[in-house]
């Protein structure tokens, strides 16, 4: 039997892989509510991608996907929290505040799924986003959900998690990673 690498599996499911220029460029914001139809179409495509990916890989820590990861250079992302809470739709999100308290946890990325990286992130972030009707919302996220959302906002800013890793720390191969299927641990 031929073993398919995790990154190849994600590519086969329509996820843009590391090395593609779209992953290193800032995504274009929406003009809402004027571009509501376009935003809704892209959000639908993100949910379709989540459905495809969820059929082949479980995500105990939750998961997210940003529009650039499916080849669309627009500022939209969807995050599925780890606790079966409703999906979070992020349009034009930006982090307005970060706690000084941080922690380091391993993260994976659908765009280079063969490795996991130890990434420091703030334990709490405040995010401003825009609704389909053009209203600005401000939400505070903590711990694992803050980590997931920060990761997706980084994608919209053209950053991969490796840009956040400490100097000298390298990603590890997924077969050496021992936390698959378990939630992030917080004190």
C-alpha cells in the first residue's frame, strides 16, 4: 500500500500548500455590506473545504481555514472551536489587543501538514471583525480559541506560524508529534 503524505492529502482536498505565493501575501479586505454576496460565497467555500477535510482528519483542538488556503486572496476565515460550539466566521478580522501573558503550544497547519511547530502566542486577544451587514464587532478570545483565531488572522496577513516560532526552534515531523487527538493543555 502506498502511504500518502499528510500534505499531499490536504493538497488533494484543495488546500494550497506551503510555497505558494498567495500564502505570503496579505488578503484583500471586503467592502461590506457592498460585497456581501462575494463574502457569503467565499464563506460557503470555506465551509465546504472544512467538510471535505473533516471527513479524513479529526481535529481535537478545533480547526480553522483561511480563504488564501483555498486559493482566494480575500480576508475571510472560518474557525471551528474544539468543543462543538458554533463555527466562527471572521471577515476582515484584526487583532486590536494582545495579552502580555503568552504560552507555547504545538500547532499544525493545513498548508504544511507534514510538521508541527512550537508557537508562542498571547493567551488572550481582542479581535475586531466586520459582519456581512458591515457592522464592526469586537470579541475577546482566550487560550486555545485565541490560538486558533490568531493562526487564521496570521494567514490573512500573509504569515505562517513558522514566522512566530522562536529563533532556533524548528518544526518537527508529524510522526514525532505525540499530541494528536488531544486538546491543548492550560493550567
